[in-house]
C-alpha cells in the first residue's frame, strides 16, 4: 500500500493480506536525480501525446487487468484473456505463452488465483508463479538457459498482474525496476554516485520496492502531485530506466527494443502502453523460444 511517511496501523496489519511495510533504503536516493528525470519525463511526454494521455493509458491497462482478474470473475478467464494481458507486458509476451498453453486454462486460472489472492507469503507466490515454466534438468546448456530466461519473464508477468490489478496496493516489482541478480534497474539511477559503486545491495523484497515507491511518492508530492501517484511513480521509473537503456550501444539492443526510436518510446514500451499490434495480429509469441 502506498503511504506518505505514514506507518500502517495495527488493525490493517492484522486484517488485510499483503500489507507491505516500506523498508528504509540502504543507500541514499538523490532528489536531484529525481528532479532531472521528472523534468525530462514531462518534456518527452509533452512532445509526444501529453502526460495526461500516458496516465490515461496506464489507467486503461489497470482496467483491463482488474476486469479480467477480479476475484469473482477469475473463473471466466480464457486463454484469449491471458494473451490480451501478455500483450501489455513487453518482457513476457514473447516467452511465456507456450508454458501457459501447455498447462491449460484451468491450471492457469488456479496459478493466477494463488498469485493474486493466495494466503502464503507474497515472495513465495511470485516464485511459485514463475515455476509455471518447466524445463528438463538434463537438457543441453542452451536449452536450460532459455528456460531460465522464460522463468524470469514469467516472474515479470506475475509482478505486472499484481501491480496493474491493484496498483495502489502493490508496487511494480519487475526486473527493469530492479534486479538484484544483475544489480541493474531503474532504481539504481536514483542512487547518488551509482556509477562508482561496485555493489548495490538493495535486495528484491516487496518491502524494498515499496520503500522506493514511497520515496518517489514523497518527491512527487513536493511537485504538488497527489493524484494518480502510483502511475506517476511508474512513469518516473520508466524514464530513469529509459535513460540508462538508451545510453547502451544500439547494437546491443534486442529486437524487442530496436524499433523504439523517439524519446518517450521506451517509456511506453517498458510500461506496456506502446502502440498495440495491428488488428488481427498479436505480439504474443505462441512458439517456445529456445535461445
């Protein structure tokens, strides 16, 4: 739950599942870095469709997710619905559909229900959701690497299901926001002197992500922004990661990103609000990737 320098009361902790208490950041975040990224975000958005259109697109994505994933509607989820959700998750749409199709829709609904409404720890549910991608431990090295990539993509999909189904309750916990395994992500770009740090030990806990979101929300409040704060946080994080990403050599970019060219294109792609596929087409890959 997104709080502004406010501690949860004990009643909420006892009665509500998945109350995420924001952790104190182990490294100082830099308000100047935030201000730079916030200013560039506004500039890029206004040169595109406008920041209100970006916010409306995120709200529309939330409506898509919440309409399909509401607890009382989840039994009606179809594979077409799963594909519609995957269309909006750039890091998963090319990698995980075959695993879900192999499971079958009843098992997929069960996995999604456990992720969103289960009683076990949130981290455990996310990890369990990523295990829908199965692999042969005796397969060759390249196949095992591909399976590992697909599991990470399934984790991202699960993180987006949580956030966009209930964006106030859950921070966005995808790998592009932060990945401790690669020590990279948008959050690194807000840490003072991050280029000189050999390690950034933030961890991958929901509490860490919520701590970062609370700090960003505080910075946004100082800009006079109190409406749609959860989506503003998403946009600022996407701006930070887009700046990092665009600084990489163009030749290193994958096909998923190479077509994005304008200053705001990567922001929209990371958040899954980029232009959809043409009518009758889908960007969701139905064949398993083995690279």
